[in-house]
C-alpha cells in the first residue's frame, strides 16, 4: 500500500472507532396513555364517529374503551359510566349537545356542538334546527304548516287593519264635510 492510501485507511479506521465510541441516542415515543376510548353512533350500515361540531345519525351512543373506568357526560352531567367493560351504550335524544369522555387514568376528550339526528340518514333534511335557549329540531312539514298559517293570519290582520283605518278616514271625512239637515 502506498503511504497516502495507508494514511487515508488509517484515518478512516480512527474515525470509525470514534464514531463507535459515541453514545447511541435512541428515540423513543412517549408512553401511550393508560387507556383509549372513542364514541360513535350507527344508522343502518353506517357508523358516525363523534367529534366536535359533527352531525351524527342514530339514537344510541356506543363507546369502545380499554380504560378500567370511563364516564360519559352530556352537557356536564354524567349519564353513563363503565367499570372494566370494553363496550357500553347510552340512548340519546335528538338535539345538539356537548359530549365528553373522562377516565381517572388521565384520558379526557371533549366534543362541543355534537348534533344527534334520528336513526335514519335521510332525516337530516327533514328536520330544522331552531336556535334559542333550548335548541330543538322541528319536522320540516310542521314548520311549513306553521309558516303557512303565519302568512295567512298576517294577511288577514293586515286586511282588517287597513280596512278599519280606511273606514275610519272615510267616516271622519263624511262627518266633517257633509251636513245633514233634519226637518220636522
């Protein structure tokens, strides 16, 4: 071997030896939470994962978990809990709620503004959401019927008021401008 190649080989071996002496840094993922849970609803053969501001079809919240203890809260009230169960259900009314899952092991999830529709996919467009103090769902046919009655009654009231005002104006004009003479 030539001296320059030997020197290159010698420097390479020293560099490899020094690299082997360096401490090995290992990257490890953070330990997973002690438990995991998720909630969903089903309608026909479709499943809807519950998440913030979502629309879910189905009247039953289904929760799968590997937590020893888990609580389901709706609008701040604990409505269901499980101890050493991997699956449990809760019947929910239609409406808009804040849903949360909590475990003493450190697992906590909150879902705000979750809408629950009846157990049929086509019903989303058959219901109207009325906002106010209590959010409620009204059948579209019922809402249309109420709108029709409101329109009809508005027309009747407007006709009555305009006719009454016009009659009063005509009566006042006649009384002021036409004098009747009564002769006996």
